[in-house]
C-alpha cells in the first residue's frame, strides 16, 4: 500500500504560518512538495514565523527530514524563524543535528597559508615536545630494566623466547644476503684501486676491518630497523587501536614491562650474535672476489684477514650492534605506544619507527667513531 502524506497550511496570525502534517511521511510514498510552502511564504512578505502541528502524523522517515531541511534552508535565506516544538522528538533532534555545523562553501578546497616564522615556531615546539617524549620513554625503559634486575618485572618468559626467535633466527636469510653483497662490493671497489699498485692482497684487510669494525653492525642495524622496528611499531600500534594497552593498564600491568622490555632484551641480546654472523658473511663475500678475481689463495686470504682483524675491532663492532639493537627496539616500541586510534596511524607509526631507528643508528655510529678516535682505538 502506498504511503500518503498530507499538509494543511493555517494562519493563526498575520506573521505566522502553521503547517499541519498528517498521514505517513515516508520515502517512496506520495508526499507534498516544499515548493507550495515556499511559494506561499514568498506571496506573504509579512510572515516571519513557521510552526508545526504533527499530532495527526502517523509514521515518518527521512522523507519528512528532507522536507524539513529544504524548508529550513529556504526560511534561513528569507530570514523566517522556524519553531520546531511541534515536530516529533526524533525529527527535532535530527534536524538540530543536521543544521548544527553547516559545511562552509569550498571548505575542502581552501588551503590556509602559514607564515614561515609561524611554521618554524610550530616545528620547533614539536621538536622540543618530541625530545621530551623520547627522554620520558627512555626513562620508563630504564626503570623497567631496573625492575628486571631486581626480579620484579612483569612479563612472560615465553614471549621473550618467541621474540628472540623472530628477531634472530628468522632474520638470518636477509642478513646473510645483505652482508654478503656488502662484503663483495667492498672487495670489488677496493680491488679496482689496489690493483693499480699491485697490492691486491690488502683487499682482505679492507674487507675484514670494515665489516668487523663497522659495516656489519650498521647494515644489520638498518635491516633490523626496516624488518623488526617497523613490525614492533605495527604490533603495538594495533594493540593501541584495539585498546589492548588500555586493558593492560586497567589490570595494573605496566605496558613498558609486559610489551617493551621483552622486545628490548631480545634485540639487545640477538644483535651481537647477528653481527658475528654478518661479519662472517661479509668476509666470505670479500673472499669470493679475492679468490675468484684477484687470484689470491684461499689460505693466503684467510691468514691476511686474521692478521688484520684484531679483538678491538671485533669488540667495537659487537658493542655497536648491541647499541643499535636497543635503538631499534626503543624506536619501534615508542612509535607504537604513541600511535593514534586509526588504521592510518598504524602505518604512520611503522614508517616513523623505521626513520627514527635509522637516524638513531647513524647518530650513534658517529658518536662511537668519535669516542674510539679520542681513545685511540
């Protein structure tokens, strides 16, 4: 059965029009148009108020709301007041909600131009706030580590084992490929120059010292920043979106101890081992070039590498790897804990974690190099 809506216009006073609505005002039915009301209001310039009587109104849906919105826009242009007291309660609330914050014309296309010094000031404030948040997060991590040393940290040991496997054994293929190719590239570039002086044997020195002292740790750190740091940020960011971190706080469990501490420990413990393995793969890559292209004997290459690489070089590389692991873990966890409440925020957190970790690795490499040079090692 087709729904019908009826409307009668009454004039209680010279400046007031009453709209008596009855029947079923539903989409798909026969509804009176708003053009009749608009024509009446234009023909009577003295009308300044519109009221409603809906006591005979049976049912309604968005068809009634569409009529009311069109009428409201017309009355707004004509400076006519609409009294919605006579409307149904639900229709009145929806009408108020729809007209509460009207969209500005061309609001989406308009772009506000920001002055240079305003932009510079905002970025400076953001930088200071970010530095403060970083220091606060590092402080919380140190407190969680102190509780671990006292045996009071709350986290599952099984989580630590699974994370160590994820950041250790499962990372061996990509670390093998990258470090083998880096060693091969270093040897190839060094061979081109050293062949000019007939000093091809020193390719072993170049590759061995470069990989063991610095390059293996840096390349492993960058690989782990992209592979593991981003994963940490995405995991914790998803937990933030799903309010799982809020649930941990409600249960009295510290997220720093339960989530951040196992990841920091896992990377701090596994990165030196990964660096040892990366040293081996880099030296093997250099050996392929030395033995295959420069006609250096296998035993001769090995002896030259063993003579060139000292324990200090190995210690510096392992220490750098441990530092890089902690930096990657802190960057990923910090960005994940700071994540917003949307899917886009999770992606932004993962990207920011990778960038923060790589910047931290480069800065710490410079500091370690300066300290080693100052100490003469």
